[in-house]
């Protein structure tokens, strides 16, 4: 498939630090796609008008959406994928030739890919999520994709985690909200742990894990990737577990964005897909990591 030259961008505020341009440009170079990919800093109130101005423009393929625009992006879409509707937040807007906009959430695929590339995940893993915000809803959806039958979400405030519980309900995955104080003694027993807190948000927990010195064989994904390694990543590694940084999540979520921005469906393999992933990893200084081929729910 070869489309006419196009444009795409990452939008958010701040957005200057984003590695998405590096990832997308590397992917399009391998694919031979002429898509210029840039950054655009926007406030929430600016996003609807900015998207509207690009509707129907044949050059524009899509937008990668970062914080704090993920909730606002959902309202800019004419249609949401089933997964995006269940998760409730959107990190991808596809600008279609007919002028309509499709909203999707590729963070789910990013979490699944990063976790599988980092270490062994059993067929029915026990999954824990740290935090109850927007990324936590994607982590709950990823738990379902990984084969979990439920997910435990450790939060400081249950009142702020209503969206996470609702996402689990929409996806048919039971979610149990657990007090934050229980995390130290419980985490080592999980096969997969996804930390969705901002940078340094889990430092106190990491110190407690260091004192408790648990042993684990599980995989930890810390969605934050600056600074790296994070305190919780160091503590988990010291306990014997495998670790994936948020940068790996960013790489694997971008793969599905590349599919969509080049006119492909979510279930359609990219030409030379492993070469694409390798180029993206190299572009951001990560070891080349390709997850095992495991069928995933692509709704």
C-alpha cells in the first residue's frame, strides 16, 4: 500500500520532549512512506478547532495525542473503536479521507507489546495496576489482552478510580480496587505489574519494596520513562523481576498508529514489521525488542 504524501503530528502540552517524531519518522523511512511527522503544542480548548481545521484535508493522516489532551480527543472523534469507547480516553485520532475522525487507544497495544517483550507472561497472568487514572484504564484493557481473568488496581483514593473500574466493567474484566498500603506486601505475587503513576510517583513504594526485599519473577512496566531507571524499576529488578520502561510502551503503541496513519487496519501486519520495530527501537536508543507473536483482541 502506498498513499500520497501526507502529514501527521503529536499534540499535547508540553510536547517538546516527545519521542514520537523519532519513532514515526524511523518507521516511515523503513516503509518508504512520505509522511511528514511533527509536534504541535495545544491546550485542551484549542484541540477541537485545530482538528476541525484539518478535517477533509487529504494530506493529514492522523494525530498522536499525549497529555493532557486524551480525554478531550475522544470528544473530537465522530467514531470510537470499541476499545477506545470502553477505555474512555483516546491517544490516536485518524483523519479519514471522507472528513470524519476515528478515535482509538493504542496505549493498550503498547502495554501488551512492552510487557511481552520484557519477559515471560503466563497464559492467564495475575495482573496488578498501580494508580487509577487514564493510563490505568488502558492497563486494565491490556490485562484482558494478556489473558487475565481479573485485575487488581492499587489506589490511594477509590473515588478517583471510578473510570478504571468502569472500563473493566465495559470490557467484561472484573476489577478490584485495593488500598495503596497493601501494595508493598502484595506486588511480588503478580505475574505482571503496570505502574501508571507520573515520574517519582512510586518512589516511596520502591523504598518500601527495597526494605521488604521480596522475590519475584514477574514483569513490571513503568509507564514513566524519564528519569530511567526509575526507583521502582530498580527495586523490582533487585527482587529478580523483569522490567520494561515506558519508552518500550511508547514504541509498541506507535506501531499501531503507524498502521492507521498508513491506511491499514489494526489487524493488518506492516510490511517488514520486525524491521520497523527494530528501526523505532534504534531511533530512541533502546535494545531491539520484538514481542512473541501472540494473537490479540483487536477491537
